[in-house]
C-alpha cells in the first residue's frame, strides 16, 4: 500500500506541463503504481479542459487549415502507427515502472559507483540538467550517511524499503525532502533497497569539504 | 459555427465530443475542419500566453499545426467515457508544448529516448469516469473560475494558462513560494468541489 505521495502542488505542475522534466520522470513512474494520484491528475486535467474557454483566442494563420489538410492527405498514416508501441527490448526488469525500463534501455552502459559502505549509485542519462537522476542501491540493514541537500530531493522506492527518522517507505512511495531536512536512510533488514532519485542542482556548492561529506551532492546532471 | 468568436462553441461541450468521435471513427475531414475552427484559435491563444524564452511566440502557429495534426492522428483513441473533447485536447496541447520545448534541450543534453507519450501514458488511463455527472460539470469550470477570489484566479491562470511552475510564479510575482502553493491549492480545491458536486463551495 503506497503511503507517501507527491503533494497536490507537484501533481498540478505535472498535469499542466510546468514541472521540470527530471521530476516528470519520477511522478510518471509513481503514477503507474498509484491509482489515487492518477485520479487526482485526471481531475486536474479536467480543470485544464474546463479552463480552455478562458483563453484569449487568437486567429490562426490564414492558410493553417489548408496546410494541415494537405499534410493529412499526404501522410495517410496507417492505423497501426496509432496503436501503443510495445516496450523496447533491452535491459529491463519486471515490476519496474515502464518509464524506468525505457530509461534503462537508453542507458545500456550502467556504471554503478560505490558511494559509501552499503550504498551504490548509478547515474542515468535523462536529457536534462536540472536534476541528477540516479538509481540508489542500499544493502539490507545498512545506513546511509546523514545528509542534507542543496535542493529538492525526491526518492521513489522501487524495491525493498528504507526508513529514516520521519518514517518507513515501501515500494511505490514517493518521498520528498526539502533543503534543510537532514536525514539518514536505513534499508530494512530483510531486503536490499532500490530507489530512483532526483536531486536538484544546488544553487551553489558551498565547500569542497561539504561535497566530499555528502554522497548525494556529487552532482553531475545529464 | 461563428469563427470570429470561437470560444462560444466551447460551451457546446457535447457537440465537440461528437465531432471528435466522428473524426476518430470515420476519419471525417469535414468534422475535423469544424474541430479546427473551434480549437485552433484557442490553441494559438494558449501558445501566445505560454510564450517564454524556450517557446517563442513565433512558434504559436507551429503549435496549432502540431496539436491539430495530433488530434487527427490520435482521434481514434478518444473515449468519451474517459474525458470530454476539451480535456482531451487540453492534454494533447500540453504534451505538444512540452515536446516543442524539449526539442531544444535535447540538442543540448542528449536524447534519453523518453518522449512525452511515455511520461503522460494514455494507455494507462484506464479509469473511466465514475460519475458521468462529472463530465457535465466540466462546463461549469469556466463560470466557477470567474467566481474565485482574484488571488486564486491569478494563481491558477499562471498554472494552467501560462504553464508555469510554482517557483516561476513566485519569481514573477515576487510572492513567497509558500503563498503561491497555498493559493494554487485553495483554487484547485474549489474547482474540484465544483467538478464533483456541480456547486461552487
């Protein structure tokens, strides 16, 4: 049972297309497993649909419709192109969100780095620069160094569970930590924990010393 | 339909949904042309109000073309039990705008192979509306919106009509981020109640 969700503000940013691409990946992966957030998004999209008529209309270019009809006649796409495409082949895991499997497919050379005892991370190429998107693997029973973050940190639990002073988080949980919310995650004893995380680029990295101490701040967006 | 005031057609929610179904099921180009006359001016208006450095106002007609082409291509997947034509077109429009903005950043940061259809995965929208009533209430949104307190109206305008993130809104208005968030939440709550009950809270 998923207990931790994106807040309504984050969801409406997603529904209205204003959310940063890096975070869209995590929200999308969460929605795949979370019926209640999915319903909220549908509701927020309906508000968007209802507000359409509030827009100030502007006359399109005079030849716009004719151009489009010519394009349609030229293309005549077969109905097959309209069907949902099967997920791509490649390294993928049953039970992972589809969007993650697709991301893994485009990150064939995954390099896992040991961050500290019990913690490994693998940076994913996601075509944006504001958030570092990583897979984090915490060995069962291990505790990650206490850390703060220069920006927003969002963690989506994929497998296993971890806990910190604020709670315990299971697969599907969407955990949001703001700057200043220091925490020290610990994987549960019975299973390794795998998470997908997004860490915002810190506005400023204060000191080399701080960076060395902070495993989540070795920032290299992609 | 009067093309000089295209918004007047929008209140006739059901007729647009019927047109969209005709386009999807029989590939009716006349119905498509009617949809175009209703939606293209709104899409262009949307594009103009969303203009920013990544998405210049010159791209407005490009967005009209892209969105309406998608409407034609995807119309067979439109299911009136799941959403109205307005909501469906809104999501197509949102996706096209994000896609246009993504093109420039893809050039800079590489292609991850993920596209907007992966993020807003329609195939997973397998939850038909539980109450048909909700669909009808959508038409009330416009009127209900006008009754919102100005500060909530402004916040939702930034979100939906300008496609801004909350931190962008805070930067533009000079309001604290927390204030922006609470105004958006309160406005959303009232709109949601309106959708559910048909009455403004």
